[in-house]
């Protein structure tokens, strides 16, 4: 039986737009200058998370699922996803703007890439003054108008930009164009998928003078051209209470500020639970097993672990499950 809080080795990803905040703010173990992402819990092929603590240390997450099945992820989750872990949990540091991009829905991703689509959400942890996110368009478009702006290099004129601050949270439906702006450090919860259609990359080139690939044709059938104000997420911040930030068919994310002790009982939940620490430090205990997570760290509670305790002098957690 697997019944303790599981931590994983972060998988650090260099990006052309990455920086040094993951080391500066979260003490990630790297001296590289352009680390853009820390994949905290991943079942993506080629980037499979490895356990860093306890009796299962050294094992890959897909091997854990194969061994423990519903005890690890929950009965319904295992029946639907098998040995594939259904979520990808990240921290992202954008030193400069990410490309303007979008993700296909499940149907299109399955048809084209034999993959899941990519619905995701962001929780802003730190933002330099004036930092922005691109979320959707600033008006309704059709394909002809969109291509005209794209071909003339004026696509930014129809993008919607929103200035952000710590604590802001955003939901990104499939098809919605989006980009994390330079200066933003955030937590990302998403479906397990690495399918991205890049439509504009700010005309930048790499050290060899090469532009990154754009996916203009692929993106055309996947884009939602309608202006929708459906992205801001509102939530309560009551201490020692889990308050829903986002809930969809792919995941639920709660905000949980902890001061003192919180007893959790998830007897009615048929899922694993992930905690991402977005402020302070907390200790999570299952019976005699306990594990600490500090700001910028994550861990997984197995589905079989229905009752556990969270304690902290003061901490803020994102609580994620299916």
C-alpha cells in the first residue's frame, strides 16, 4: 500500500524566454540562466516525474500507477487514463514574453496527435510592475480578418492584454489565444498534453539566427475567434478553508490558506490530491508520515490516503484533484 505524501524531482526546462526566478524565488537546483519551467508532476513521455522521497524513491510516476492503480490515482481516474497521469503541474518563469499560442481541444488533439487537448489555468505568484498576460482577442474576428492581421505582422493590435498581480488567477479554454508576458512567475495546472500551436513569436530568433516554428495552418481550425470575458477566476481566501478557484471536467483547483492546523477528510473523493505551495511553508502528515513543502514545491497525496493533516505557521496552497 502506498500511503504517504509523495514528492518528485522537478524537471527543469530551458526556454528562449526563461530566466532565473525559479532559482531566485524557489531555490530550484540550477545555475542555468534561461530556465522557463519547472515540471513538478509530469507523465508526459520523455519527461516522466521520478519520486524523490520515501519508500518509492527513484520510481517513475507511470510505474507507480501501474503498481498501485486506483490506490494511487482513484478508481475512476485509473479506469479512464490507465497508467497515464492525467495532469501536468508546473511553475513558469517568463523573463520575456512567451509566444502567442493556443491549444487544441480533445477531439482535434486526438485526431491529429493521438493526444489529449490542453485546458489549463494560471495562478500568478509574482509579477514585475506592469507585467501583463495576453488572454484572447480584444474583439470578435473571423478567419479572414485574423489572417490579414497575421500576414501584415499586426496581430498584436487585436490581442487582449491584462495587467496582473500576485493572486490573480486565469482559466484558459482550448482554442483561446494566450501568452504569458515577461516578468510573470506563475503556477500552471493543465491536462497532460504538450500540444501547442504557436501563431506569433515577437519576430525573435535564437542564437543561430533561426526563428521558431509557427503553426499557422494547424491553428486555424482550432482558434476561438470570439471575444469572451470568461477567463478571470474569483475565489474566497478564508483561512483554513478550501475555496474553489476553478472546476472543470479535467481538474478542480482550490485555494487553501493555512494558519495552524487543518484536518482534511477526502473519504468521498475518488482522486489523488496535489498540493502546490504558492506562499510560505506547510507540513502535510498522513499517519506517521509527514513531508514539508515550501513556496515553489509540490507533492501528491495518494487517493487511498483519505485523511491527513496540514500544519503551517502561515502558508498558501493550491489544492488540485479530479
